[in-house]
C-alpha cells in the first residue's frame, strides 16, 4: 500500500463541533441513532446523496473502534481520513478516490456491513472531503497500522477479521537464544496491556499466541515489531493476526500465562511463574527489551532469558553453566570430533570429554551458557549413530583437561583455538541461519568445478539416501535433502569442513527449506 504520510486524521467530540455536521444538507439524521424515516432501508438511504468519496456510517455499536470503521473501507482502496462521532454512534470515512467509495457503497448494498456482528448503515455524505485537525496522533497511528495490516487483494471478511482481533500469532526465526514468555511480555507490553500468552513449537519453530486487551494495541505492536530482531542478528519476530479473538489459558507456567488470573495452577510439574525473574530485564536498556529498534547485549539478554525459564542462574552468578552432559551415545562410534561438529552448529564448542568409566556419556563445554541452552533445546532427543541422545545442563562449570603426561586415550579434546567456530565474529550471518536438525542440509563454499553428481555421490557415501538436490544460482551454495533427519545429522558430522580440493572446505548446516 502506498505511503500515508499525507493523511489527516481527527476525532472530534465537542457538541459545537458536531453541530457543523448536523444540518439538513449533511445527509446525517439528527436522531441519535440515525434511523431514517420509515424504517431501516439502507438502499433508500444510499440514494439520498450523490456519490462522494466521503462515506457516512450510522448505528455503530457503542464500543466500536476507529480500527473497525477503517476496516470497512480498506478492501476497496486507500482510506485518507476518519471522523468519529462517539456520542451519536456515527462516523465519516474519507476514501482516497470517489471510485473507491462507489465500489464500497455498491458492495455493501448487496452484503450487510457488520461491526461486532451488529449491522451498520452506509451511505454517501454530502461532504466532498473531511476537514479535521491532524493532531490526534493515536488515531493517525491507528489508520497507519490498519492500512499496513492489509495485504493487497485481501478479501473483505479477512481484513475485517484481522483488524478486529486482539490476538497476534508470533513466530521466532533464527532462534539462537531462548525466548521466554517473560521476554515476549516485556517487549509487547510497550504497546498495550498484554493479557495472555501461550507458547508452543510447531513445524520445528517456536511460536506464540499473544492477546492484548484491544485490537488497536495488537495493530500497533504488529506495525512496530514485525521483522525486528530481539537480540543481535537473531531471534527475528514474524507477526500475523490470529483468527482467534480470545485465548483459553489453563495453566500459569513457563509455557502459558494468563496475567488476569494469577490464581491459575502451574499444571503437570511445570515450573510456576516467579515474578522476581522480571527484575532480570529491568537492567537492560537496549533493544526490544528497552527501546526499539536495536539489539540487546546477547550475553546478558540470553542469560536473563534462560533465568526467566527457571533453568539457569543469571550470568556472573553461581549456577550458570555452559557445560552439557550428553548421554546414551553410541560408544562404539562417537568421538570428541563428531560431538564438536554436531554441537558446533549451535555454538562454539571449547572442550569435549567422553567419560572414561562411562563411554556412552560426554561433557561438552560451550563458550557461553546460552549456547549450551540452545544446543540442548535442539539436540535433546535427536538420533546420532542410531541412538537417541539425551542432552541436559551439567553441574560442572568447566571441562578439565587431563593432567600433563596422562594418556586418556584421546577421550578429551581442547577445541578452544579451532578455526571451525561458527560464531566468533559478532553479527556473522551464521547467527541468522540456526535451525533445528532437519532432513535438508544447506551447503556452501562449493568449488566451481563440482557437479550435482559429485555431491550426490559424496553424500550417499555417508550411508544415507539423497532424495533431492538444488543448486543456488551462483552454484557456490546448494540444498541437499536426505531421506531422514538422522541421515542428515550423520552427513553433517561426516562432511562439514570436508576438503573438496584446492583447499576449499565444504560448509554444511541444517536448512529450514525443503526442495
């Protein structure tokens, strides 16, 4: 939709201001409900004034918002002004062109216009334009938000449904750091009263439904936050309107919260909400947890997020650990190098130690506690070398190296100076391409002379079946799809950093795409 900086918007409520519209030429009845003589025949009323780009709307429900009035006109073209007469349950809507207004009136002569399931009445006004003060910033914001919410070609009912819903559907892309209920509440409450939040994972993506107290707040939050990053270069918010208008929250815990009903139970062994964790956020003045736009310091933010989830203490306090305990490993196959490669998808692995007396378990030290949290959330329950691995946070603060001169059979390895760390560079593109394990892998740094057949053969040699393949335009990157997630994990372990000749090493990561 084209820019709307030229829009003038106002809401007048004084009785002397209303009187200017309350004359015999205005096309507005002086009755408080605007009912025409001889009953409510909207077709009769439509014919009373010649076509005009200003539309007169009567018999609005008491609680109708400007958003819902604007939504009546949006499917037909640009809305350039609105004047609401709260005391009379009436409004004037100015369309960008007379043609748009004619289309709108013709449509509603055949389809009953509804706001909040109550019929409203639509006709042309005798006014050719609306002259209002443009000082009401809130109404301007509403008009801007509602206009931005409309996608071209949307059906009328879709637009009406969207702009009258106080519930947003939020998807977090590139979720490098944990995002909790409290992080979402902190960010979205800048736009209005957040009443309820439900979080869940769907299609391998973290999602949330968030209910405001009114649709206007939802509009403004979507307009301001859609596409923003919560943390530096990652955790990108993708926001749509939900078809739901009310959320049913049964439990107050780390997955769902009804802020209007603090007495709700926590549910099946879920941690209940501890208000003290909110203090963790109040010290952060940057980014979405303070101001928009920008980015939080990822270290403090991620630590606060993890603390809010009740899993680890704040960074700098005892209890925050970047060490993971991985168990149920295939001890015949696993090596420190294979664990370094797989866990290195989600953070920079510093040290790996396979336990001498329990070789199906290993300790993995990440460079930060939030990376450990991320690796745990993505890799716990995945299959590695045919076994479902378990990943939990360890009580250890570091992984100790063997004493000098002591041979531990290569079970401990220090990767602190590895050139293969993906996240050393701040703002690296790798931060934006972190996805759960998937059957489709993203390949990069492919030499120009390497063919699709070469890559298919290379990947099928890892023991899996290649289902599909697709080069990107420049042929330096490609997608390759294995038949299962386990096969893709195996291929990534075997082939990430594989020397393709000429000292060009293949880069492999999980993709969110399918072929």
